[in-house]
C-alpha cells in the first residue's frame, strides 16, 4: 500500500510528541522520521530515538552534503530531516510521518510532490500556555519565547490540508489514523481479534 507522507505541524507545547508516540505504539506500519538537532537533549531524551543530537559542525556538514530534506532554526537551535531515511521508508511502503515546525513544513510542501499537512491545534490559547508551562522542562524565558513563536505558527493553520484540535490524545490519534488512511486497518491487536473471531 502506498501512503502519502504526512507532516504534523503545530505550536510547541501542543502535544505533537505525545500524539505521535501513542500513534506509533499502536501502528507499527508508521515510521516517524527522527530529526537531527543541535539543541541539547532534554531529560529522558535518547539519541537516535527522539533526535540525533549533533554539534553545529556536523549540522553544517549535513547541509553542505545535501543530506537534509529540510532544515530550520527554531529558537537558538537547528533542526533538520535526514533525506535518505525518508526516501527509503517511502520506497518500503511505510506510512511516513514527519513532525516539523512551520518553516520545515513549508519547505517540505514545496519540495515533495505528494505530502499531507496536518495542523495540531490547541483547544485554546490559555490551554497551550498551560501545557507549555506544565512540561516543566523549560525556563520562563524559554516558555515566553516559545509562546511568541507559537502566535506566528498558529497563522499557518489555514494553509494546512487538515486541522485536528487536540482536546485529548485518543481522539487526536484516531483522527490522524483516519487521515493517514490506516483507519480501516485498525491496530494490530484488534486485527488479530477480528481474524480469530470472525
Ligand atoms: P523541540 O525542541 O520542542 O523538540 O522542537 C522544537 C520545534 O522544532 C517543534 O515545533 C518541532 O516540531 C520542530 N522540529 C522537530 N524536528 C524538526 C525538523 O526536523 N525540522 C524542523 N523544521 N522542525 C523540527
């Protein structure tokens, strides 16, 4: 089956990571792109799983070598998508999902002929602020900077193919599953049950 690659975009703190880790745990057909970044790992983040953490020199090398499908500077760090991994997974017929900021989403939209953009929106501005603070991993200064960026990012919603309002994880995942085209397949466990009890 051929899946259209999906870009999930939305302001920092909206819960893209939570939605995507739930989605991937339930649907092994999905391949979530692992980005490279020059930002420092947060507590609990694993190199090669959450990001490839690299220094500026390595990131420069990857840009020069044409290794990145897209890249952007977000706050004071750089983030990019390794091109070869995405190409290979598309060839293998996996449902490719990329989690990007708005700048990255724009680049992918202009460089890939078939891509689906999904904007994950907070239920309200107040809720986004609460979630960003609740994460407790960033200083107040960083939270303020991310909120300022988020105001601009929210304007990108209108340019996306779909909008999902993130009220709670399960329903956001279900909506995303349908958009990606896995809705009729169902999670593997459910499939097995249906197979054994027709
Ligand atoms: P965080 O530091 O919170 O992990 O990510 C900051 C922002 O960078 C988030 O909006 C996230 O979606 C975005 N981001 C993560 N990986 C990439 C990437 O490879 N390219 C781009 N353009 N943005 C990314």
